[in-house]
C-alpha cells in the first residue's frame, strides 16, 4: 500500500522543520498544506521555506497560482493527490506539512462535490454581509453548523458565504456532507503526527515570528503586490498577516497596533487549528518538549515503527518554522 506521513498542528510549532528532518532521514519529499502559500509572491507572511533552507529536500504545492486567482480546497486535494503519487512513483515518502485543516481533510478524508453556485443566493448573502458585517454571517453559521463556524474565521467572507449557501440549498451543514465523501488518496495508508505546545511557550514563538516577518519586509511585499495590480480584496490577501497589513495601509491602524493584532490573531488561529485537528481521527500527538531534537526523536521513532524499519541513528535539529 502507498504511504504518506502528515505533520499537522497549530502555527509556529515547527511543522516545516520537522518535515524536512524526517524527509532527510526517510528519503522523503515535502508537500505543503497551506492555503496561502499556494500563491506566488505571497512569501514572507506565509513563512515559505526558502530554497537555501530546504536542505536539498524537494518541496511541492507552493507557488502554484497567481495571487489574483482563487484556489480551492477541492483543487488542492486533486493537486496534492497527484503529487503524492508522483513522489511514491519515485520510490520516496511523501510528507505533508502544514496547518490548513480544511486542505488536510480534503486530501485525507475527501470533499463532497457540493451544489452549484447560486448567484442570486450569493448576492443576497453578500448584501447581508455589506449591511451587517461578515461577523453576522459567522454567528448565523454558528447556529446552523457549529463545526464549520469553528474552522472559518469570522471575517472570511468568501468561505462563510459558501458554507451558508450549501446549508440553505441543501438544508444540511457542510459537516454532514463531509461524512459522505471519499478521499482522493483512499489507497494510501496515512500516519498523521500532530504537534502541540503549551500556550505560554507558543506565544513568544509567535511574537518572534511576527517580528521576523516585519523585519523581512512583509509590508513592502504587500505594497509591491498592490503596485503590480493585485487588488486589496484578492483571496491571496485573505489570510493572517496580509489582511492586517492591508488594513494598516488603508489607515485602519498604525504599525505597532498592527503587529500586536497579528500576534493576537495568530494565537486565536492556533487555538482554532488545535480544535480542528483534535477532531480529526487517528492523530498521534507529540507534546513539544524543550528541545526540537526531542520532538524529532519522537516523530522519527513513530515513523520508523509505522514503516517497519529501524529508526535511523543520529539527531537532526528542527526549528520553529
């Protein structure tokens, strides 16, 4: 049977670094599971692993489309399944790494086809959002489909509209439809490792990451994209960091307040990610200890046992990416 290892969990817990370390030990290739990293030019705020930090490990499913396009979970599942099969055909181990729970579920558990877009209904929902704010749609979704409301951000207007559209057209929540789906990699055995870290230890890591993103020039990155013609409401800008930077450039808040907000929103997002992945079946959780080498040791032992091979000797050191 084909095999795939997945590394999931909240932001800033070191998923990418662990994926690289495991790929080096088990002859693997990394498949990103990030709904924003698929966009070209959306680099700093998504913490894409630069080529010089990939340690010779091939990385896939980043920079797939232009930032003016809209990329869906269904498309991701199709692309990721194809890439996973290509990696296996090369005799290597695909290692999925990322924190976008919906993309993970689309690949590992599948998505339902869903009803076709109803433009009239969408227009009505958009008018409600215009009048009362997307948060109103989020509260509405919370009443009819609480699990979807937990995974969708209160200001993620596009996904809120789609979730409510599906409910109103079928009278069933998205989560009910998900139960009747089939994974595009149903012929794969999947070992999922979940990373988690106590909040008091995660917060300084998140704050440090945000500092690094601003030092690396995330504001200038956004300005360059806007100057190149990417509209402020592009879906590529809907994720954390980019949405807040856009608002700052529009005069909503100053730089200091923007940085503080991004840290807070990342922590809220981390909590939602943890809740999401706790609901996923068969996740092997690794409580992150003080040293990243310890996390690698735990993960390596689990993968080796699952593959039926001896755990490689030595230590690879991960990081916070």
